[in-house]
C-alpha cells in the first residue's frame, strides 16, 4: 500500500467518523505534529493535500476526551460498537499480530538459509 492509499483510507475513516460518531470530533493531529480544530471548521483544506491524519480527538457529553486512530477500530469506537478499553485492546492485538508475523517471517528466512547452506555446501 503506497502512502497515497494510506492517506486516503485515513481521510475516508475520518469522514465516516465525523458523520456517524456518537462523540464530537474536537481536533485532528496530523503526522507532522500539527493539529487542526474540527469544531466550527466546515471546510478541511487538508482533505485535498497529502498529509496523513495520525489521531482524532473525540469528546463525549461529559467532556471526557478520547484519542483514536483514523482506522476501522477507531470508527467502531466512534460509532459506539465497542468501548474505549476494547478499542485499546484491539490496537494492542494488531501490534502483537504484526510482531508475530515479522518473527515468523524472520524464522522462515533463517531456516531457508540454513537449509540452502546445508544442502549446497
């Protein structure tokens, strides 16, 4: 997936979060560290640019703030399908799966290299 596809997916998730969220979007934090206030801002010039949305800050009715990623799990949280603790658990689970895949790939390459050395030398 190239950067353009990742940016478009993040922006698409933000638009879905903005439309379907049970929380109020407050602020966007971009990958370069800048932030954009969402409230009272109807036109988002960044939607046409090549910046990547890193996090979305949401607020509930009590004023409690939640920081989510602009991805499918963030969308599920914003819609109210999962709570914040489940959202955090899904994020940690994704990282664990990625680490497992990386370690397994590394092990396969080491094993193949060892087999090649054993039978070719």
